[in-house]
C-alpha cells in the first residue's frame, strides 16, 4: 500500500519532478493545451476586435482557477 507524502511540499516536489520528466508534447498536452483550447473556443464565439488581448486575458483569468 502506497503511503501519502509526508507533507504537502513533498507532494509538490513529486508533481514537479513528474512534470520535468515528461516529454515536451506530453507536458504541454497535460498543462497548457486544454486551457488554450477553451480560450480559442471562447475567442471564436466572441470574435473580439483584439483577439490576442482577449486570449491573453482569458488565460490569465482562467489559469488561477486550477
């Protein structure tokens, strides 16, 4: 039976090591692509005058909802 990490910081270190060990494509697919795709879908629906600014603001707003 696997024991949980001794404290939250050791869990964070373990997660960080796992992310660093991933190939580049897998890392992006796991961490960035889902939120970028959501942003692009919102961008297509809204069709704002400044799409780059819209996407940037979307990513900043939604990146904190993790």
